[in-house]
């Protein structure tokens, strides 16, 4: 820390502003280097024969301009010139293992995204065009690339029926806004995605749960629910269902489709987890493209921060959804769809998906070892598992014990529509811990809790 030599003009601009200007000049001339600590308020005030209050105002003005940054308890420093434009980072929480959210495992995505950005930057004319308004339906070439990529993974689509969205949640919102009206009923699995329930509540829709087994929704229960509730549509996650991990057999899918066709019921197929398994039955869109609205996204397979989802729609619905998207946000960012198209076309997306699958297989090997005595359902490439608690554990007591031991899990209560009881299950997102070491520590704690339920007490 050195005292700054500043000449002040007492008849000129306010003193604090002159000091801030002088600091800026010295930074530009490299007399003051990034990261260099400035004098204390008192030291600089004494050197310049001004009040401490004047220095305080000067530093505040310099910070407002981005020239300096104040660090609590450490002083004031010249700002780093290479400081990134983003400020968010996940807080470190020692001793906490989060099994909460179904996020992809922590991977290095910087290289593939950097390459894609460089490719975009190397074509300034095309880049400029991406900065302009585009049709709400999106750029045709981008939809063609997405359709070709989905075909590689067994999903049959037509580019003319694809629509980009701001993530799969936004795609689901567009479906409910376009197809439903307040008071309508939607059928869903007995355990279902909380995001659907949140949207339904916001739009004044009713979710009615339908009984399910290890494959998902039961056909007989679906038929009975159709007759009882006259629903507007049915929401299904036939592959890697959230939270139970159930996957429908192809025979079950065909049976459900036949019932929905009889009842003139639209199917929302949420396939957000569908590309994670290396093998799976035919997606429902392949079996009934005229009846199924297909919801997908790149959050689980590529990067959540890209915020890019998509819909594939029967032809009769497509114009209505384009209009709804235009009313909602005019268009999806062409820059994002271009970025995704590059990664889908150059093979980076497939490499990322393979890396995710491999990582999840290794993580499940760890979990299966430590929770081998537990009643746990999972699939080797999936992100989450569905864990039934031992009989001696009440759900509320187990959740409290997890919190005391630094474990974050999701209760079955979150996956059941209001008014229905929650069984003793929890969902654990094995993909969430940032490292396998942290995952293993969390598994050990879980295993210990499961093996040591509280001692039952008699009640009179």
C-alpha cells in the first residue's frame, strides 16, 4: 500500500470527484495495478489534507464506476480488469451433502462451449443476424439439427413440428396455457413432478393422481379416472419417472395410448430424463405422433444453464403454440439455439451425454455398495433413486434426522397432489453431490441412519 500523489484544485470540481477521477487516471496509466490495495481512509485524508468523509465519498464514487472494490474488513482495492461478468457461485457448505435436486453431475463444460462460441464469433455476418428478431417458430436449420440429433437417440420428429422453449418447464407451461382453462382437470401419476403441480396451482387447474405400479400409470386406473373426472389431458413421464424411476414397457405404453385415443385425451410426454438410459422402450411420440405432445430439453443431457427446451406437436396444435409462444416471449433467443445447434451437430452433445452416463454408472455403484441393505429403486444412468424407509422410521422423523446429520433429501410429500397422504419414501438425487467423495460420505450417513431407527416408545 502506497500513498497516492494527487493534486487537488480547491476551486474546481468537488474534492471527492477529483480524487475518484485521479484514481481512474492512475489505473488507466497502469500507475495503479489491478488488485493493488489503496491507502486507508485516514491515511489518504491526512496525505491530501482533506476530511475522512471526503475520502469515503471518493472511494464510493470510484467503486460506483467500477474502478475499485471494497472488501469488508480488508480495505479498498483496485478492481481486477479480468473480473468475470458473472457473480454467482454455489456456496461451499462443509459437512452438508445435498441429494436434493435432479441436476447433472458436475462436469467441465468450458472447453466445448468455448469452441462453440469461437465458431460463432468466426462468422460475424451470421452472428449479427442472430442478434435480430426471428420468427417465433425459430430458425429452420436449428430445428432440423435438433430433429436429426433426436433421431440418433431413437426419437422420431419433424422439424416443421418442433418448437424451441426456454427450458422444459416453460414448454410445460405453454402446454397448460394453450390447452387448458381454469377449472380443468389433469391426470398424472400418483407420484408426479412438483413443477407440474406448481403450474397447475398458478393456472387454477386440478391434478388428479392415478394409481401406478412398477411400470407407471395403471391402464385400468386411467380408464376409471377418465370416466370420473373428464380430464383435459394426461401428463406422463414414461421413462425414468420422477420420483419413482418407473419406466413403462412398450406394451403398457400402447395400452395407455389406446385408452387416451378412446377418450380423446391428449398425452403430454415429459421425456426430460428419456435420453439418459442407454436402452429404453419406444418413446410414446413414436407410437402416436398425432396424440402425443412431446416435451424435451437439454438441461439433463447438456447444460442446465443453456435453458433450452423443446416441444414436438401434432400438426393441428402447432399454429396455436407458435402464437402462444409469441404472446409469451416473442421468440426464444436465436443465440442460444445456434449454440445448441453447434454442440448437437459437432458431436459435443453426444460426448457430454456419454460422459454423464458413465459418471452416473460409477456413482450408482458407490450408492449400491453403501445402501445394499436398503429398499432402493434406481436405474444405472438415472439421476435419482426412490428410497423406502424401514418400518421403524416415520417420514417426518427421518427427514429431521437427515437435517441434523447434514443430509438434504426430498420427501414423498413433495410429489403428491394436495389432500393425499404421503407414504414413507424419499427421493435421493445421486447426481447432485459435486464429487464422488462427497457422495460417498453422504451415502455412509444415510446407511447409518437407515440402520439405526429411533427406539419406539409405548403410549398409554
